[in-house]
């Protein structure tokens, strides 16, 4: 298993992560993912793999829709938390503790997703190719690999502290997350930022703060297209600017993500 630093101490707090990132409309995002399969595979998927799955929102939603649903994550804490969460919701999922650049499934699936900027942990091109190879080997021919990455325009914007700090509450637990800081060192050659993540929690009488630092790599659009081409595993079918088929990948305000839809060749 990789020894790469990936904000492990932060992800150990799986329940707090689950609260902090619970701001998405998961059924709508899964509709989008299924819709892309319908468009580009000609049918809805019958099986799904979520890489870097964390608390497994999408894995659980797809399991509830009847798909054979598998999650994979490096963090044993996330695996334990995700399995427990799925069981509480009556969703049957499979959760593998593993590395997104070095894994093998026993059976291929129709759809693989890597969401919420987790691709930033693919620190160099070799890691991207290793990930593409594992995913291609885990997909049925014609199957889709959909990746959610930050929009490249954000790399050129002035620092906006408000965008990086937010508070979420659930069941009397309050979690404030600060993702990144203006002072995080950035290497323009490797495109790697030593990204700081701060988690402040109030959980009954229990209050605390965890600060972690780990490298994360940013992607540009041309670079991503070249990597896809050179991999020989995938073709780029389309790109979106959000987890919605209505938002094209352009420089409009609404486009805040870069979502390549890749098809296994
Ligand atoms: C930003 S979270 C994303 C969680 C979830 N996909 C979501 O949509 O919120 C990143 C996750 O990636 C996991 N992770 C980081 N590096 C990984 C790797 N090399 N292989 C597998 N999982 C990894 C972390 O443990 C964490 O759960």
C-alpha cells in the first residue's frame, strides 16, 4: 500500500468528513452519471466502482438503485465508516481498502467515478497512467470513467478565503473546514501545492482542531487531454463544467469543475 501522504489524519475523522462534504445533491449527481452511460454506452450501468470513495455517498445511492456497487479507498477509517453507513441505510455495498493506482477487481464494471477532486492525489503523470491502467482493466469495453476535478480557471484566480472555508452541522456536531491557504507553497514546475487542511469540530463537550498538510497536484485541460490520448486506454467523449449535463466546460461562472467523460477503448 502507498506511503504517500494524503491528508490521512484528516480522513481518519470519517464522520466529520461526511458532515463537512454533505452539501451535494447526490441523487442528482447519480442521475447525471447514469445519464452519461445512457448517452455514451447506450444503456444504464448495472455495476459501479467509486474510487477514493470516502463515506460512499454515490456508492450507496447506486446500490439503492440496484447496481452492484463497490467503493475503494486507502483509508481504513473511511472503509469502516462507509461499510457501517451503508449497513445502517440497508444498502449492500462492497468496500475495498486499496490504492487507486494499484488495484484489481474480481469482475469488471460498467461505470467508474473519481469525484470531489480526489485526482489531485495523482501527483505525477506516472500515477495518472497507473490509475488509467487499473481503471481500464476494471471496466467493461465501452464502459465509462468519469472524473470530477477543479476547473483550471481557479489556478489563475486571486485567493478567495471565503471559498475555502465553510461550516456544516449535523446531529449537534459542527464542523468547520478550511481547505488550503494563501501561504501553501506551490511548485509551478511539478504543479504541486503543499495543501493545508484544517478541521475544527464541536461535538458535544468535545472540541478540537486537526491541521494536516499533503501534496496535491493541479490539472490543466490540454494536459489532461494529452494524458488520455497517450494512455491508449480511453477516448475523451466529452467534458462538463459541473456534475450536470446542462453545464458545458467553458469559462462561464456556472462552470466550476472540469468533468472529463472517458470511454474505455
Ligand atoms: C476528497 S475525499 C473524496 C471522498 C468522496 N469521493 C467524496 O466525493 O466526497 C478523498 C478520498 O481519497 C482517499 N484517497 C487519497 N489517496 C488515495 C489513493 N491513492 N487511493 C485510494 N484512496 C485515496 C482519501 O482517503 C479520501 O477518502
